C-alpha cells in the first residue's frame, strides 16, 4: 500500500471523525476527569497515526501500535462511562463498534506495509 500523506488514509479520517464524536458526546458531561481522559485518548488516535506516517521508515511498523493501544484505552473508558450512565448503552455500542473497526484497519495497515519491500 502506497500513500503520499496521512490525510489520504481512511483510518486517519475515521479516527478524526471519532474524536469529534467524542467531543460532541461528552459536551455536557460533568465528570471532568473521565471526560478529559476520553477526549485525550480519542485525539491521540489520529494524532499518532499522523505522527508515525510522517516519520516513515522502519519505525512505522513498530510505532503504528501506539494508536492501536489508544483505541483500546478509549474502548475501556467508553465501557466505564456506560456503566456509570455517562453515556447511553446505544452510544456505547456505536462507539465500540467504530473503535473495533479502526483497530482492524490499523492492523491491516501495519500488515500491508510490513509486506512492502
């Protein structure tokens, strides 16, 4: 897989949309600690994708795991937010589904780039 800029990557676009969705979902949340953690994790995913893409080289394969970890962190926080009724169960399901898809896309990206010469 060849790309010229991280902005071309669908996984980056979707993770940016997810970050915006997290801000919108949590705009009225008064649990400022969890809200901050969730927003930071959400922003971290596309930010780290962009950073690792700009680095390029052999480090790409190793560092693409960082946004993958941020996606898992955010999924955990979403589950917690749902359990304490900060977000509805339907929103939990929607967000978790999207995060799992983003994680699959990151795995696919890593695998496709590790096969390139």
